[in-house]
C-alpha cells in the first residue's frame, strides 16, 4: 500500500513539473497546463501497452501527427519505462519511420488510441 502511494505522489510531482514548464514556455494558464499534463500522463500510460496517434508541434513550429508506442522501450533501453524520468522531452517509437523520436513536453497537443 505504501509503495502505491509513493508512486502516485511521484507521478503528481512529475505532472506538476510538466504543468509549470508548459506555463512558462507557452504562457498558458495553470488550469490549461494541468489538463495538458493529465493528457500527457494518460498518453504515456497507454503507449506502454498499445499504439496511439499523437499530435504535437515540432521545434521549428511545424505540425506532426504520428503513430507512436512505447512497446519496444524495455528491449531497446534495458529498463522499464518510468514517467518520472520524463523532464523535457517525450521519447516514443515512431511506427511509420520505425525509429525512436521525441517531442518537447510543452509541444504536446492531443492523442487518441489506435484500436
């Protein structure tokens, strides 16, 4: 039971850190940034077990819509995926390019599961 509480609080700290970064980089209000952080957390939880369509902005301002997953993460990096390690960039496996790619936390827009 204690372990579960500790993990939940660590995820809350991580989400709060993302929200602060989003507020600073995009000048969004705290409510909007918190919603974006919640959506990002749900995306990362889902991609560990499935495929998703992810919309995000590129560093140059361009728009990207990708099919992404984290299924090969453990095999490629030799450890389990840890949301707490995501500080600035979200790493994902780009299904179409068959390569690892990433986007900045503040550039995340939206996602939908692929069924």
